C-alpha cells in the first residue's frame, strides 16, 4: 500500500495538480481516512490532496502548502485518472 501512496504522491508533485482524497484513496484501494493517516503531518509535497468542495488541503497553514498548489484550477476528482495514468 505504501508503494502505491508514494507513487501517487510523486505523480501529483510531477504534474503539479491537486487531487481529492476520495479519488486517490479509491485508486489506491483504501479509505480517505486511512490515506490521511498514512500521509502523516502536513507538508508541501502532500498538500496536493484536497477537499472536493474547497479545493484546499485541510488544516494546512500557508507555509505547509506547496508553492505551486494553485497554479491551475484543474483537480483530479476521479480515481480512473490515477488508475489509468499510473497503471494501478
């Protein structure tokens, strides 16, 4: 499981695109709550995981967000995108 989480984190940092917790969790095969726990403390490289309603990472200060977090309005909201692009 950790290997898949690392794969998704690396991908989101490469494409610099936000992704909802639910889309990532479904692609990995765990619950959104389990994903949040596995990601650990807030830090820029995991700030790409966001709430679908706000598009923001939850409970992050500005200094904990990736500097390019808002470079695009696009957001991955479907697990199918990650499954297809990462061959999960």
